[in-house]
C-alpha cells in the first residue's frame, strides 16, 4: 500500500504490548499467584469486583495481576467480561437480615440489640509502618494462624444468630419519613440507557457499580455544605455473607452460595411532605456493595439521601451529575481517549481561528489608522 | 487454584451475544426510521475503552456478516493506531476480510472523517461519536435536551451561532458542525470537519452513528436531506486552504493535514490515506465537492 499505511500502527501496538509486559516482569521476581492476590489483597479485590460489577474474586485477582494493580483497568476488564455473559436468572431478593455478620456497627446508638461488633477493621489502628511485615515468612504466618485458631470456638460460631436491623427500631417508633414506594420499577442499567429522572432502582444500581473515589468526592461534598442537611449518621453499617438464591424453571427456590456484602443505612433529617412540612422526620439513605468497601457503602447511603431531594445547584443533589460522573469505567475511558489523535478536529478549529483572528486584527488596524488619516 | 480453562471460553461471532445484537439492530432500525433522532440503547461494556469507539463497535459488530469486507479509519487514516486496534479486534472476532480501499469495503467504521471517495448503495459508514447531543453546548441537562428535541425547540442553538457571529465575525463552529436532518432533528454529525458535512446530504450510502459512552444510536438514511445550520446572509463554509496543494500528490480539493517538519516548516498533505494512495497511483476517484458561497 501507499505511503500512509507504512506508518506501522499495527506494529507499534504489538511492540507497546510486548514492552508493557516486559515492564511488568523485568525485575524477574517470582510471579504473584492469583490466590495470593485474592487472599492477601482482599480489599483491593473487593473494590475491583464492586466497580467491575461482577462477583468473581478469582477473575478480579487475575485482572489486578494483569494490569499491575491499576484498579481502573482491572475493574474495566471485569466489566468487559461481564458484558459477554448471558443473564440466565435473576436472583431472589437478597435478605440482608440473614447476613452472617462479620462486622456491624451503629453510630446512632451506644448499644444496639445484638451489640456492636467491631469485626475486622483498621479504623482504630495507628497508621504506622509495621516493619515486621517486611520480613514476613510463611513460618511467621503459620505461627500467627495457630495462635488465632486456639481462640476460635467452633461451637460458638454455629450459635451466631442473624441480627435485626437498627432502622427497624426507628421505623417501629414512626421516626422515618413515610416514603412513596409506589415506584416499583426495577431498572437494569446494564441493558437500558439511563433516562432522567430515573427510578431509585437505577440510581442505586449505578452507585453500586460506581467508582469508590468518585462516590467519596460527591458524598464528602454533601457534608461540606453542597447539599442540604449536614452530615448524616451511620444508622447501621454491616459487613458479612448473604445467601443468594434463584428460582429454577419449576419454581423451586435454589440456594446458590453466599456473597460478601457491605450494607449501610445513613440516617439524615428529611424534609416532610407538603402535608406535614414541619414534622422533622428522619430519612434513610441506602448503600450496598460487593465485598468489604465501607467508604463506598457509606457514600452511597449519603448520596441516596441527597439524590432524593433534587436541586440542580448541588452536584450531589443532581441525579445526572452524580450518576454519570461517578461511573468509573466511562469516565476513565473518556478521559484517556484524549490521548487519541485529534488532528482533523483541531485543523477544522484552526481554520476558523486563523480567519477570525486575521479579521479582528485587521479591524483593529483600521481603528488605529483612521484617526491618523483625519 | 484456577483451572486454566476458566478464563478461556470462546467468544460469540462478532463478540456480542445474539440477544444484544438483536437489541442493537432493533435500535438501529428505529434510528433509520426517525432520521437524526437519538435512540437510547444498552451499550454493554466492550474490551475497548469508553471514548475509544465503543459505540461504533457496537453497531459494526451488530450488523457485520461473514461476507462483509471491513475498513476502519481514524482521522482519515487506515494506519492510525486506534484504527489498527479496532480493525484487529473486529477481524479476530469475525474473521471478516479487511481492506484499505474505500471502494472495496462494504462496511466502514470511521472516527472524525467521511472518505473523500463517493460511497455507494452497497456501503454503510459507521461513525464513532464522542458526544451525540448537539444541544449539550447550550444545555447541559439530558432530560432538558430530550425535551427540546421533542418540541423542536432549537432557539438556544441558533442564538449561540448568532452570538459567535457577533463576537468573532463567523459562526466559529469547527468540527461537529450542527445539522438539521430531514427538516426535523438537529444532529451532531460527530466531529467530522465541515469539509465532510455536505456529503451527509442526499448520499447513496447509509450513515449510522454510535455513541457508546452516552448510549445513543442515530442514523442518516440514504437520500436524506441534511442541512448545516446557516443564516440567509451568513452561510455555512467548509475549510479553505486557499489553493494549497498536497505535498505528496500535487493535488488539492481534499481535506488537508498540516504537517510540521523537523525544521518547523510546514507542508500540507491529503488527509484521507486511501484517497492519497489512489491520487498517487492513478486516476482521481469520484468525489462530491462543495463550493463555498462567495
């Protein structure tokens, strides 16, 4: 072919792919195993599964390895894979009251029925380096695990009950704003483009898939005055395993397995309806995401609240702003498309600019010349 | 440990599953039936990033058949890295024949250009669209722009053109010049240069537009009137190189790239890579040319 085709785009791509693989491996250290990532990078895997919108720890771990730990890329790989899967079933509605609780806290009450369970968290650890980890060995890991095993009473684990929810208390007392729940539409944001205003189901789905940092940015903004109501209170935050069931073609409900979820109910003051505008009700914002990702669940809860009070003046009160711009895979892709060549569009703009500039400069020149001529 | 087979399931012909293809085809039919109207569609994630041609890919993969011959261009060039990447992907997923020859292709996916050579009834041109909403520059809220389209309320767009004229002495719209399709919908022609805009009107081929990130499909069917917005006394104009000729073919009357040499001198070269190859190799292929008003 002619001159342009020899620019060698194809070859450049192949070389770039090979080179980036070389960068991943050039230090010649032992390869990280998928199982190591899945287990020792647990929170990263959870984040990638949430943003990748697919509960698949092994796949998430592979995506993390393949992209040298780039969370955006890893979530993207998971999403792209997810989009190729046929949806054979829709699960029965998950009942988070059945959750096997690993962690459960309420900031709203000192004590709650069943008790506060701090569970696995670094909330109260001091952010200091742990130099021992630099020389950690399989031997030291086993010693630690043996010490823990001695403390576990298997009989007690079997007795762990399911816990009621904190918001049940508020509901029973009639403190919660009665919501119009007539909109029972269940949107599917993976099969239908959003139309605004969108039903709450679509809004919650979008946020459950959203990028954690993006949600935090807007969630944080609601607490700094860019939404009415100040900061809410964590009614309940729980992390644990919830059974998933589907109905088979004969109508029998079948147990599939468990998924780890983080669920958060953010309690905030709410504006009453027109009829009872002065009654200071509470409202509950709901957050739910895969794995243990508490920042995301809390921010989602805050934003669920703020999105139900539309106000175009604040990003967090605008469905369009919040849902479009926290969508990680889309914003990441479009931001990076700026690296593609744009010389045709740029040329087209230059053409206008040059002409307009000449015209304007010529008119200025005319102005300076004119008085002199007089 | 993971079994090796777990990540190696084969993909369907043309990557998308058949249900998704059907859904996209239905939306394409609707788009063809209502020229210029943006039809929302599912827009599943692709292995290519958002903003890199996913909308175009959805359309191409939904309509491509085994007997199709494919051409992919980016900024007019078959060799641009992203064009190569997309071509390679579609080729891998379909096994279809590919070509650089604009006349030989039955399906052309493009970013930011319409080939110079006249396209025929046998061809479909698929545009990659970054921002399908022509009203976005004057109204940022999607629910409002949809309403404006429904009511054919385009006053804000006209006012923005008028304001540009008052301020700068011209309409100052570069690529992506606003057009009215079939006397009804205002449409973004995707960021093609103004040079290409007249070729949208009354064409023999079908034009399909895919905006993946924004999840919209729209179309300009063959022989449809497409008018660039202009005032009676301020007319639409295409880019003008004032008689400059291409440094490689000594010919003009094509969209030219401005190329800077090592010593910062500049030269102009025909942008459409296949058109340039043909200019250098033989007779000039047929073109539709627009004359700027005097």
